[in-house]
């Protein structure tokens, strides 16, 4: 691809910004189109803004040179143009969809007003506007119900508790963060939240939102028990934003289907990040989005130094941090120590796999690795992450481990390994 080829990227989230910035570094400038009014930001850190630890500008992403604010309403594949809400059209030679995902709004009775808006006090938690609206509404002593116990729900519950709210978290699954963590690690997250005063209910389904005068007053559970609520946070997961792709006639299943060069069913259109489905998987996490953006930048710019000439699936470490040192003045008293989580590879063993676990209840730490055919295939760590760097390198190297297990034990216990 020559440097004067027009690359247009739709979506100014982490994947889109990383792609556009990397393309610029490789001499292939891209036009990035984002619909949010705010400068691009790291969505992963929104909970830290809600907690009052980071100011919004702290989580801003370095914006690439070509950034256009506007909402894309359609793609004309024949004309190779994208149409915008203001009536303008943008020509492209190569188009990249980095449209991300939307929050899942559960089918609860009373959730929407006649104007199809959420009642006052009910908040999704996906964008900076969501975060700032919730931050303005929370106050010490406010009764907050968080619906959903995945990463987003746990992060929101922790942030609200740090702000002094009385928080109840309702999780439909049997444990917290079941997608990322095994039962042992999940139990430590539960302990951490309860230490902050969060009341956690698992295997608990919410069925109704009760409002008075257009404002939420309580949440009713499936067993009929009612939770008083001044605030309700919906953290029930996300689904890929595929509307533009579907309307343009691209192949879509759960996400926009892409091949190993991250091409859609139209070879001039690619997709990356939360909206893309590669080899049957929609990852929905930051690390794979960054991998895809880097790989695609190299492909589009024809960069021979790019490590991955083809994208074959994520190998990245997923590190999740709940809490951390305050970069702004603390908004409320609460724990200041980080509570870190890291997961990589396959964290659930198959029959015949070997599992090594180390737990320290006093320090609140937990480490587990999965070994298959003398190779480290995955692991999960909670608390102190001094060993995570060495473990991730051993996993990425995919080299056989010695039969006596000594080096593996050293990797698990050597806190200088990062």
C-alpha cells in the first residue's frame, strides 16, 4: 500500500486510535472518525475516573493527527464512501471498522420511560458521558445497585464504594467475573469487595426496576425481594456494534467476520477490536484489540518489521486492575492499595492437565498455572503480581518445562520476575 492511499478508520476507541497512530508512524496517514465529543480516552480506566482517582484528562489517549468528530450513518461500498450524519461523505480506499460495542440493557420491567430513555438514576457504564453522569449523581450514603458481576460490574461497585455509596451487587452467575477468573481467584475478588462494604448477591436475577415520578426507587429481585436504590448501574455485558456492517451487506454473526488479515467479506474493509469476530471469537478485551491494531497497521503499511504478518489470535496478557494510587485528590476515604488481577492463556484445565496453585489467605494473594504436555498454557494471579512478567514470558515462549518442576516453582514464587 502506498503512502497516499486513503485509509479511513471509524471509531476513536483504543483500537482505532492505536491503528491510526501506528499507521502515521509507518508513513500511511489515516483519517480517524469518532462520534464522542470527548477526546479519545482509555475506556478501561473509566472506573478510576468514577472513583475520583483519575481526572478525565489523565486517561486521554494520544490522538493521531487526522481526527474528525462526527457520526457515520452508512457505508456506500460501490462508491467507496462513508456517509455522515451532517450530510457529508468521506471517500476511502481502505476502510477499517473499529466501532466497538454497546452495553447490554437487560429486559427488565420498568427499565425504559415512554420516550425510550432510562429513568433518572439508572445508568449504563460504557462511555465517558456515562461515567461523568454517574459521578455527578453519586454521593456518600447513596444506595446503589450494580446489576452484573463481570469485570465492568466489579469495577463499578468498587468505585462507588470508594466514593462512599452503600453498594449492592447482583450477579446472575454463581460467582464474580466468571469469564476471566477461576473460582479461587473469584473468591478473593468477593473478599475484596466485601472488605469495602459491598453487599454481593450471586445466583441472583433482577427482574424489575421500580420508579416514582420517572426516577428509580428500588430494584426487585426474582425472588420478590426489593432493594432500595437511588442509583442503578447496568453492567450486564456488551455486544459488538455491527449495525454499519450489517446495513452495508458485510458478513456478520456475533461480530463482523474477519480473516487472518482482519479483512471482512469486502476485501477493502477491515474490522478490529470489540466489533470484530476472528476464528469464531469476539474477544471484547483491550489486549486483543491492541494486538489487532498493531498487526493491521503493519499489513496496511506493508511494514516488513511488523512481528505478525497475519493475525492468528490473541497471545496477550490480560491485566485487570481494580483500584490504584490516586492521581487526583481522594474523593472519599477508602483503601489505596491496588488490587490487581492478571490472566493469560487457558486458565481452566482440560482433563490430563497439571495445575499448580499457591494461595496466601493472609496476604490475599492467589497464583495458579496450567501445564499441558510440559508446557505452560495459562495462568491467573490475584494480588501481588511480581511473578507475572516471568510467567507470561514462559507462556509466550511455549518451551518445554523441565520435568522436576523446579523452574516453574521458581517462576511462581520469585517476586522479582516482572
